[in-house]
C-alpha cells in the first residue's frame, strides 16, 4: 500500500521520535515552534497513522466509522470533538461515569444515540458495529485491544496523560480524521496560551507551597487523596513555579489517601480541592469552617479554592486542562494573571476550540464558572 506522507514537525524535542505523521526518508527536525503541516495530498492510495505505542496502522481511506471505548472515554470524546468532522465520524461511544453529555449535546444533537456501548464493552460488543477504527487508551490493549486486532479491526492507541502526550495525541487524532491543519492549529493554540502564562509567572522568586487534593464525601466524612508525581495535576503546579508539597506521599500509580493531620503538617500557602462530582465549593466551605483546619496558612489567608469546574473538572487530561492551568495561575499570581484575563481565555477556548457562539457561551458556560472567580 502506498504510504501518503503526513508530516508535522516535532512539537517538542521529547516528541521528535514519536511524531504520528510518518515520513519514509527523513525524521522531522527538532523545533520548539508550533508544528508545521505540509500541504495535504489527496487521500486515494491509503495512508499510515502511528499511534502512541509506535504502531503503524494502515488505512485505505479516512475512517468513516470510529468507535471510542474503554477507560477515560468521556475525556477522549471531548478531545475528538475539537475536530470539525468528529460528529460525522463517531459511530459509537462507550458509556462510562463522569459523562459530559450535557456539553456535547450542544455540539452534537445526536450525541445521545452514539452512547450505544455499555461500560466495559468487549470485542463481542464492538465488532458488530464493523468500525473502520477503534480508539483506546494504551492501558486497554490487553483487555480489549488485542482481541480487536485479532479479528482485523484497526485499533489506534493514545494516552493523553501529560502536556507532551496531549500535543502528540492531538496530532494522532488529526491524522486519523484527515484534519492535519486543524490539528496543527489546536496544538499551536494550546502552546501559545501556556507560553503566555508561563512568561507572566516565570520571574516569581519565592515558590508558593501548594497542596492539590481530591476530596470525596464518604458518609459525612471528607476523604482526601493526592495525585502521583508523574500526573498532569502535579506537572501543572510545577510548571507554574509552585511547590507541590505532596510528592513524597504519592509515589505510586494512582491517587494516594492522606489524612487531615498530614495536610495540616504540610501547611500549604494555597490548597486546591478537586471534586469530580462538582461539589468542590461545598467541601471548601466545610473545610474552611472546621476548627481543626484553622491554623494552616491557606485557611488563615483565605486561599482554599475548589478547583475550576464547568462540565468537568479542569485538572484532568481533558481539553480543559488549559483552563485549569490558566485558572490556577490566576489563583497563584493574581497580579500577573488577572481574573478578567483568565475569563477571556475561557471564553475564547469555547469559541475557538469548540466553535460555540458568544451567545452559546454566555448561556451554557459562563454561569457555571462565575463562582470560581469570586
């Protein structure tokens, strides 16, 4: 099969070896600039996509029937809908918790009908849809992906766990959808927003001590856990020049439980409370009024914040991670990154990234974020 060349120059030096647009005779040169996309030839003789596992998947044509399944499906779907043809190409989605249906329904009136796979869908459930491609997280290969590969269904694996992986995997989606120009535009927009924020805060000479913790209300008791050192939540704090106090307590592969005494001992300057059910503001109010918490700096200085949230929490490897990054920068450095500027970033994100009109933004998004800037 003739391989049509799709080339995006390396997004970062670390990504140069895993560029998803394959080129037979050369490796894309290293560059820190936004990716450059060559002119896209006609797709007639087939093309190759290289996924997050470095596998080359050959397609005769741009897939018309794509299924998204497995872990973190809602976030993968949100990334997919950054592209113009997503609503036409997705034929089935696995229904999992933390679904963003209420938002995606704004973009795609038919989204509900696409949630036609039950949680933990297996090969027997997916194969009858006869998809042209299935998108899975890399961690789903053994449980689902290998079975799909064995019956001849193309599987594209992605990760979307770090900023670098987000850029790389957006390029993979762009290749899969035949929307290289759109992929390059999205990556450049993300990079530009992050770079502008970083330039504002880079001169901070006294790193603020921070705790970011997930909070869950279990039978009236708030249970806290902190993210691993390698996860996006920790990286965002570090990239903003702050000091994540929980690193030694979270060296495993998932959220690590911590008790109140540990958080009090850390004595953070700022305390960010994540709750994936949208109950962050209520939990923050409970913590702020609890006598046990009153001696830590964050409480004394009114620097305890429910993490930004609209349809989903902004701390996750979801397209909204850049909103969480901007919002956290505002809380850490309000003089350098004003609330009004952050709100503009959020508005422009929904207009430019998702194509909402300003009226749609005002109706569906703005009311959800107001309390996070009070």
